[in-house]
């Protein structure tokens, strides 16, 4: 099996009612590709309607270290993202952070068993 240095994780959240995004997608999907050695997000995408919103979310996420936890990222969203999907975006990212913690615990468990 080929060894990869990146892992893909995704998170989902319900979009607010009566928005264009909700009419098209119903659910916001956020996917991040991160370096499994460092936890740094190297690529990100969100199911937003406009390309500018997709690019902006990607810029906010790429370079963020998942090991730093969600608080700084949530503060960044609060400061710089003022779209209707803010809460859905935060919920989807918190889901990714939770999955990341599970992933790290699983990897640490594998390491301790192999010793």
C-alpha cells in the first residue's frame, strides 16, 4: 500500500434557511487536506455558492494547524467572515477538529501498541 503524507477530513452542517446556499446545497460541506505529520491544513474547500467565498474560506483555512485547536480559527471566522453561513462553517470545522482529535488518539494508540 502506498504511504501518503496527507489526510482528508470533512465536516458538515445545516445551512441557514432561505439563503441561496441552502436552496442549492441544504448542507454545508467543508473538506480539509492536512499534513499528517504536522496537522497543518494544506488544502481546503467549502460548498459555498460563489467562487470568491470558496477562495476566501480556503485562504482562512490553509496554513492553520489543527493541533492549535478551534478557538483561534473561530475567532478568525468571527473577525473576517460575515456571510450567512458563519455558524454552519463553524459547526463543520468543529466537526473536523473533533475527528482530528479522534484520528490523533487512534494514531497514538497504534504507536504505543507497536512498541
